[in-house]
């Protein structure tokens, strides 16, 4: 089982952001992976903690617009 973190975002942040998040979560579950998704949409975002990113085996970015990504100090 892999730990995967994903970030999704689209231009308006209404539908595709959340559709992509749901698809990634469902695919990961079907394959037995632990998938967490940060959505950057019209309802704001739910940023990952640095420890979650560091623990991930893979990072997936799905975006039709600029993403706000964390920076290390």
C-alpha cells in the first residue's frame, strides 16, 4: 500500500476540483492505497501538513490553474 498525497485545482474551483479529488480517492481505495487530497477550490483549501508530504510515497498534482504549494523554511 502506497501513501499518496494529491492536490487538485481548476480555474473556477467549483466542479472539476472536487470531481478530480473524488476520482483520485476512489481509484486509490480500489487499488488499496492510502490517498489524501488537498482541494484548492472555491471553498478554500485544506493544506497538507509538512509531515504528510514527507511521509508520502508519491505526490500527484491535477491542475488547470496556478497551485499554491508549500515552501520549506
